């Protein structure tokens, strides 16, 4: 399993994981709690996993 931390404007947003089923993204709880947090992509809404 491979993992990468995802940052937007030097702010940690979450973790991208690749496993045998494909790619999965999980937003960090701290990022979701930030005022003004925005999705990292229009197709990746701000939802906890």
C-alpha cells in the first residue's frame, strides 16, 4: 500500500492511498474543521470518511 500526504497552499488536507482496490482520498479531520476549508477538487466534496 502506498500513501501520500496532500497539501494545498502548504496546508495538509488529507491522505491519498493506493491499494489493491485503487485510489482513495481521506480528508484530515483538522482540515475539515478549518474555517474556509475548500475541496481539493470539484469532484472531491468536503466529507469525512
